[in-house]
C-alpha cells in the first residue's frame, strides 16, 4: 500500500506482465488519443502511484495538470462521497442547488478585478474556451479573434481554431471556426524576430505589440475583434513564460480597441505557479478567465469567469447538461480549501528548489538548453548544443522514456521540451529524489 510520502520510486521492470495485458486491451478498443508512456495505474496517492505490477512511481504530470492537491486527496474524496450520498445530478442548468452558486461565488472571490462577474460551468477546458468564444461574440457582436502561435486552447472546432501549437491537432479537420488570426507569442528563448528575450524583454514585447498594431492597420479591423485569447504561460507549446510586462502592454492594446482579453488558465492556474492564478505574476486584471483541469481534482468541471455586463441574459443562448455537476462542485469547493490551506505556498517553495536543480542542469549538460517556468510549472528544453539551439526531440523522448523506467513519470511539451508539474503537496526530499532520477536519465539518454 502506498502512502504518498515515499521518498523515492522503486521499479523492477516496466511494462510488467499485468500492464501489457491492459495495454493490449486498450489498444484494441480505445480510440487513438495521445498515449505517451506505458504507465498503467492501480492506485495513486499524493505524488506517488503504484502500477498494476507493483512498481512505485513519482507522478510529475499530475494527470496532465489535474491533481494539484495530490492524487486521491482525502478531503476531496470525502466531499465527493458525502455529496454522492445526497444526490448525483439534478440539472443545475434548469433548476437550483446551492453548491453551484456557492462555488461560483468563491471562484469569483479568488479572481483579480473588483467588478461584477458571472460564471459559466462546463465539463472540459475546451468547453470553457467555447463559452468564452460565444460570450465574446454574443456580447460584443464582433466576429474576429486573435490568438498566439504556440497556443493550445483545446480541440473542439472553436477552441481548435485558436490552437496553434502543433499541426497534428489541425490536420484534415479544416474548416474549423473561421475568424481567428494568429500572432507570434513573445517567446524569450526562440522567436521569429531573432530577439534574445531574456536580454531584451522590452524589445521583444514591443515587436509583438507592433506586429499586432500592424495587423490591425492592414488586415484585421480592430473594431471587429471580439477577444484576444492568451495563456499566461504557454503550456502545450513548451512552457513559455513571456516577459514580465507583456500582459500590461497586451491589455493596454486590447482596451484601446475595446477588445476582451481572455486569460486561459486551464493549465497554469489553480495554484500551480505559487499564486492562485498565473496572471497574478504579471500584475494585470484580464477581462475573462477560463479554467478547468485542477479546478475539481479529477471530476470533470470547467469554468469561464467573465464580466457580468457581458452575460448572455437570454435563456438557452448557451448551456450544457452536466456543467456544474454536484459531485464536481463539491470536489471543487474542497479543492479550493486545500489549496488555500498551504498548498499554493508550497508550490512557490518547492518550485524554487525544483528550478534551482533545473538551472544547475542547464549549467552542467550541453543538451539542456533552457530552463523556464514559475512555481511548480517548470520545463527544460533539450537541444543539440547550446550554441546552435537546434531542437533535439529524439533525445528528449529518450530522456522521458529512461526516466519512466527509473520510476519518474514525465511528459514532453513543445517540440523538444520536458515539463515538470508534480502535485503541489510534494516535499523537498521528493523534489530532489526526482531530480536525481532526471539527471541519471539525461546522462544516459544524452549519450545515445
Ligand atoms: C491552456 C489549455 N487550454 C485548453 C485546454 C483544453 O482542455 P481540455 O483537454 O479539458 O478540453 C488545455 C488542455 O491541455 C490547455 O492546456
């Protein structure tokens, strides 16, 4: 039985015989998705999981950014169990229960900006993004959207139109929603302007803002743009942290043209960066926030939080059966409490330790080109050499694979990066133990 406090992973052989049987069945019946490692879970607690063959792993993926409060957090589990005894579903779309309104009130309380807000509840990140798209079109009567190259906002046809991190997401799916124009994101490490954004952050921000102004002059009438969508830190695109003053300039531009700024916190939000919302690191108040993933620790739920004055105001304009399901709302209220009881602070503290280890790896290993992130949302980029900065996805994949065989579950991001997003309940010993495994993997895979 695992406890979640294990100080190191322990693996015999993966995938073991039990795992192989389950993977075979899965491959036969389940649609092709994005399977990355042969991790077949039996039980998970905190940052630790045991697979079906008795191997013990550290999960540095948090179920892709979902279990910020740790796997099977006891308070969240209890809240779900207690709610399940009362009622499982009652259509919060058409009728009432207090859980929904209370969660909406609490979510609004946590968001920056002292203006009246409303919450739309959906079930997935993409649905929160779709809600933001529809709310923006509905309330502004404008048709166009701006999004960033490298962005990931989901895979439904509206959200997909905003997404621009990998062409595989879009291949053979055109036409997606029309009206989206992509602009470069201020990636300090590599950008189309050839600017070193670590050395010249203001120059990089100006280049992006000038590009957008140019676009407004020549190609997209700004008074027809409903919203600009941006992640505070690009997630799937490679964990890209923009320069500190980027969002101030972006908000200024948006407000000059009466455009809504939508902050997609689906991956970066809910305490992961050491603040409730990642945008708080940039000192601005976005008009709209979309959130999902960690909001309810695994029971599907998403939310779009927007100005009350932009509400649909007409019954039936937008809605969904399961949005704000009682089990998810109960889980989310317990999740919020857990985060506010020390886990957000712990994310900031452990994030510093994690980052120090990653920075040391940039110094030590020629193939580790960059380390970046905030709090417990960190990544390294694997390159052929620091000088060339040429991406090295093959070695990146080798590192992820080797680390897994040693008991550390990781996920790639971008073309050649590895992300580190453990649950926020991780302790210092576990961070260091995981980083020791990573270093071994870098040494081994880097030599292949
Ligand atoms: C920033 C961001 N937005 C939207 C989404 C889509 O969320 P979902 O997969 O729940 O639809 C994701 C998923 O990874 C994401 O990272």
